[in-house]
């Protein structure tokens, strides 16, 4: 394997846990519409774009919705979500994330964000990491959701690096698949720690031995 020169972090579930905010916002919208929605269905939304997430939720709908209605529902959910993430602070950064980020920077390895979320700029500001990363690729700049590698390929390009010298850190199976499809090695954490396709696996960033992974 070529020497590691850049690490691309997924945001939700890797740097910060926004899972519960996403769940509560979708749940409120689904309850208003009388659509069954629970934490098990929520698990399927990990790494999936906003509109694709809505389509998964609508599998339980008892009526058909027009495109305009779907747009309104996604906007309504996002308004609830933006209100909830307004309460995020640097204390919500997941254990181990800052240590890994600082270690990489100290060792001359570039760091980037590769997230499907269009709310990435708000979240980075809330947790005090605005301007910290060498590159940020997010849902505002891409057209294809993970498992398509588009967001990670864009992040590598913004870092000026070949995918072969980059590693992705992901908590979603769709993200692990996307990283591999983009020709990158991948560290699976959280829900992706049991993903056998991942190059490396760890329960959390706190438990990951970044020095040995980086070689
Ligand atoms: C991903 C989350 O990071 O972003 C998904 O894991 C979410 O659950 C997706 O649906 C899109 O987020 P947003 O903020 O653009 O609605
Ligand atoms: Mg994630």
C-alpha cells in the first residue's frame, strides 16, 4: 500500500453524533404525516442523502405523495433538524476524534471532510472546526449519494491527492462501499466496525491505533 498522505472523514457519526437530531427531526415530520417511523428504519438512513432518506421513510406511507409534497416534507424535516443542531457545541465532538485529527496534522497528513450532509458548514461552525480541515466536500457539491464515491473523490481532488494515498473514515456501510469504489482504503468505526469489507475496523476513533494504521 502506498504511504498515507490524506484522511477523509465522514462527519455525522464519525466527528460528531447527529444521529439523534436526524432521528427526532424525521420522527416529528413522520408523526405529523401519520407515517410509521422508528430507530430501526433510522439506521437505514445513515450516510444516505436527504431526499433518498425521505424515499426510504415513504416505503411505510399509506398514500402517494407528489414531488412538491416530498420537497415540502424534506424542507420541514430540515427546519426541525437545523433547530436541533443549533444546540451542538465543541463538547459534542466524538471521543478520540480531536486526538486523531491533531496526530494526523502533526505528522503532515492532510485532513478533509467527505459528507453527504448539506448542513456540513453549519455543523462545523457549531463544533468549532470551521476552517480546521484542508478541504471540505459535502452534499452541496455533489449529485450522487454514497455508495457512489463522488464525495470522496471530490475531497481527494480538493486535497490535491491521488485516491490511492487517501483513507476514508466512515460509520456507514454505504460510505465504506463508496470509499472502496473510489479506490481508497477505509477505516470503519461505529456501525461500520463490523463491516468485513473495511480495510481497518475500530469501535471508535478513540480505540483506533492511528499510528499503526498510518504506517
Ligand atoms: C449524512 C447522514 O451524513 O447526511 C444522513 O448520515 C443524512 O443520515 C445525510 O440524511 C444528509 O444530511 P442533510 O443534513 O443534508 O439533510
Ligand atoms: Mg456517517
